[in-house]
């Protein structure tokens, strides 16, 4: 299993960050690498919610991933899972209000992505591309959190 963790400070309250992050139909408008979102289940963001994201990856390759919400503790934590090609992924997002210091009133957002091979070929890919894949995932997660920070501080997100 491989794990990648990224944290980003966002100058917006956790409730606003949560609202922006979990508004699935609006995600394609603020995530710079997401081309389309298809919500598969009706209702609010909650355990069992399923959606598909189509992203443009390096090399202009489009990839569609399906995500399922496993756990949801508004406005501080949610966990999603995604079956990949040769590996399954689980991402835990934690939103921690900043209560002291110059960023008081902001939110520290941490995402931890865990990947586990789901097929024999996946184990080989982890061995061959493990470090490169981890750096690629880390870069993508950082970009997503940068995009989230931009969207969450916009006046319209209030």
C-alpha cells in the first residue's frame, strides 16, 4: 500500500470550505483539471453518494474515475473510495478550523490518499512506478487543494 498526504491552509471557515468541496455539480467549474462531473446518485452529499469525474492528466490523457462516499462527518471529515486500474484508492479529507494565530478563522485541509494494488499487475506497477506515481498523485492533490482555496475565498462561495 502507498500513502500520500497533503495539507493546505485555506483562508475561509470550515463550513464554507465544506460547502464548496461537497457541491458536486459545481466541482468542474473550480477544479482546473476536471473537465466533467456526473453525479450518479440523487440527494445530498452523504455516505453512498457516487459521482464520476473526468480529468485531463499529464500528456492530455483523459481519465474518468468513479468515487463513492464511505463516511461523511460534516463539516470536518469525509472519506471516499475509487477503484482504479490495477489499484484501489481511498481518500480521507479532514477540515480543521484554525483557532489561533494569524490564520485564525481559516481551515487546514488535509487529504490522505491510500492506494492498494487490486490485481497482480498493480503490484508490479507499484514496484516500477511507485515513487513517480506518488509524486504525480501529490502534485494532483496539491493542485486540487489550491483550486479549492481559490474557490472557497471567492465572495460567491459565502
